[in-house]
């Protein structure tokens, strides 16, 4: 019985902490402009494209005649999109 009460208290505490975390995230989300998130999304995309370039380069080094792997620079040019983000300062 005592073990069940202890487990119940832990679950209650965990639920409370999750709700508190969600509230904190919601508050920060209301303070940070949408452009910040768009910039972060673009930066993440660019990082992934850079990683793709590194992986494609490694594959091409192993098998230079592979036709399944696009040339990194060409693939990046085709998929990259730029968007201007105004930053006030």
C-alpha cells in the first residue's frame, strides 16, 4: 500500500513538472518573434545541406563513378532557397 502511495506521489510530481515545463515554453514562445523561429529553421536546413555535401563527398571518394549520388554543389544549388530576414538592432 505504501509503495502505491509513493508511486502515486512520484507520478503527481512528474505531471506537475511537465505542466510547468510546458508553461515556461509557452511564455518564452510568446516573447520570441516568429522571425526567430524562421531563421532557426533556415539555419537548420543549411546545416543539413552541409552535412549532405560531406556525406556525398565521402561516397564519391569511395565510388567516384557512382551515378546514384548527385554532385554536392549541384544538389545544393537545386535545393537551396534564400529568404531575407530583417533584423532590427
